[in-house]
C-alpha cells in the first residue's frame, strides 16, 4: 500500500491539529474564554508569564483552566493516544486492519471490575468518598488485566500462542463479562444504576491531577515500548513463519503486544470509562494515509487519537451545553458510520 501523504507532511498536519484541539479544549465549554486570555492564563499557570504582566483580570480564566479544563484536557490527550497505540498493536497482532483492543477482553474485563466496585461499594453502604475514585480505577484496571491474562492463557498451547484461539477466547470471555455486568445492573439500586450506566458510556468529567499520574506513566511506557517493536510488527504482516525466519522472537513479541494492550487499555478505561472506536478508527485511517509501516503508523496514530478524543470531548461539552453528553456516545456516532464505510469499501 503506497502512502497517500508523505510522513513528514502528515506529522506536521497532525501536530497542528493537536495544538488546535488543545487550545479549543482549554478555551471552550459552558463558560467560554477568549482564546487570547486562555493562552495567557495557560502561560501563567506554567510560570512563563509573570503576575504583574498577566493582570488580575485573568484570575477567573486561570481558575477555570487550572482546576477544571487543564486536567480534563490532559486526560483526553493521554486516553486518546494510548487507545490508538493499542489499536495499532492489536491490528498488527491479528494482521487485520479491523481489529480492536476489545477483542482480547480488556475493555469488558475493566467494565466488570468497575461494576463490582460500584455495586459492591453501594451494597456495603458506600465507599469512603476520598478513596472511591481510586478504588473504582483500581478494580477496573485489575479486571482488564485479569481477563486479558486469562485470554492469553487459553490461547497458549505447547509453548506457542494461537492468535485465532485467543480471538475466540476473547469473544467468549467478553460475552461472559457482559452477562456478569448485566447481573450487577439488575441488582443495582437507582442511584448505583445511574453511576454504572454513565461510567459505561465514558466521560472525562471529574479529571484531577492525582488521577492523571498512573495513566501518564502507563501511556509513557506504552508509547516508548511499542515503537521498539515496529520492525517486528512489520515482519509479522508477512506471517509468523516469515517473521521467525527474519530472526524475530514471535512468541515474545506477541506476549509483549498483549501485555502492552492490557496495560494501556486497562489504565484508559479505569480513568475515563468505556470509550469505543478510537482504537479501531484512528489506526485504520492512518494506515490508509501513510501505509502499513509501523515506524510511521504508531506515532501518527498517537497524535491522531489524542486529537480525535479532544475534539469529541469538545463536542460532548458544547452540543447540549450546559448539560454534557457522555463521550462514548460521541465517539460511537463518529466511529460506527466510519466502520460501515470501511465494510462497504471492502465489498467494492
């Protein structure tokens, strides 16, 4: 597949798009701020603009940015980037451009863990308010890793990992996790059911700096590790036997890809709830533009995923302002038509 656009031009365009998305995400919302004041307040928060130069008229903008908009924007950037990177990893592992990180059960496992925390905490009379967000994220993260580990174990036989078996195991365990989530939904009271429903729809609301650090560390680890396996992913596109003949440890690479995906998607779902289609749409779109070379595809997908999620969150905040749409609805409205387009395109 020949690239439609040169990588350098694409990276420049994606960097500009991300800068624009960051600026708009900080400036717009139920209380919109002038774009110039937003830039000045951001520089003031970073210590790059003195108090005397900034003036007291920026106090409100600085408060909104520092306490609400900036952590939310950073959360959207990290979640979008890591979901897109994991989508590239899964499409390379399954050698299928329509593969999604949810295929190995990490998303459904994380949702199950969160359901246990939400319904179980309500049954115990409510978790302490200070620890509730952290315990919810922890249970979601453990659930995602646990289900993924089980899928990987079921796909192993005689020291080798069968990708087709792992795919079928992921589908089965996803269905089982969905049934368990349905049971918890049935047992939940009205208040708990509302919390559970909104968490499953995904949201960047409630972001804080304290909750950003774990996701930041995971995203940095995934973003640094996956590009080191870009050549192996390129070789695996030819088939596992060919990749082995080229000197790559295929089984080790597959284990690393599964672990990175479980780590990245588990952390993203734990921080922001269920957000679909980013890991499917973004890698496929970037592959159409720059071709299948993972050395270019991975960083391009990270930039595009961060931009798309920030723009989707902006739409979620503005469409029904001052109310807010769950971001999972917005990404589904974007991703589902694109997925149908890909199917129709494949038929022709």
